[in-house]
C-alpha cells in the first residue's frame, strides 16, 4: 500500500510510529515532542533505556527547540558538514528533555540531505529516527526486512527500495574540533 505524504504527515503528527527511508538507512520514526511516541519506539526497538536515539531535523534553527546552544566555532563547522550523513552530538542538559537524552545530557542530531525527507520534517517537526531493527540486530535494508522486525505493530511503512548506505557517522563537536564516536557513511577529513 502506498501512503500519501498528507496521510503520512497526519499519522506522524498524531503520534504514529513507522518506517521511513532516511538518507542513510531505514528509520523507525516518530515525533520527538510526543513522550508516548518516544517510549513506544524504545519498546518496539527493544532499545537500552539509557541510550539516546538520533533526531532528524530540517534546519540548524531546529536545535533551539531542544534548548541546544552552539558556540560560533561549532556553528561554523556545522554549516560546512550539514546537510549530510553525519550525526552531531550536542549538549542538552535540560530536564525537560530527559525522556530524550536519558540522563546523558546530550543528543545526536542529523540534518539530512534528502529533499523529500526535509519537506516531511518541515511539516512534522523533528523526528526520533533510530535504525529500523531490534537493538543488536542488523538494520533493515528494505521493507521486507523491516516487516520481519515490526510486522503490524507499527502504523506505516514507506518503501524507498533497497538502501545500501552505511549508518551515519556520529561525531562530537567541541569548540571547532571534531571527535569521531562512530565511523559511518560520512568521511571526516580532519578529525581533531
């Protein structure tokens, strides 16, 4: 069944959870602003409760929604590497977002390059988007594999064909310097 963009956005805004192709892998996505949706994603993914998930955003300005402040050096660096297949870990100590940062006082954000994904994010707001698999298992490369994990326990599947990308590179920014936490699809030229 093909789902219209309008129906997809409505499902997400109403707390729905489903599978969406990202610029790297299939993601198990839902609204970051909905605590019940976030809790459901953790249950479906069988994810360790203390591990935050990657959040997809539509622009750097979305960071302010999470009380994230960026110094000028880091902002300059962000504008060079985003949009792209790189997730940036940034400080977020606000108790309001404990349900997202899980006590780590940091969150990982990605600004994807995929235009259709950006259009969806602009209409829904930031999405929690861990890879579409149970924790410790291989990420789904297609909808058939995703259905083996989640079956009819989720609200929608958006088919983007076979995705062959590595997961996003995860980096920590610190005053204009980059530390790679997880190598992935984005090659860092000068890790500091």
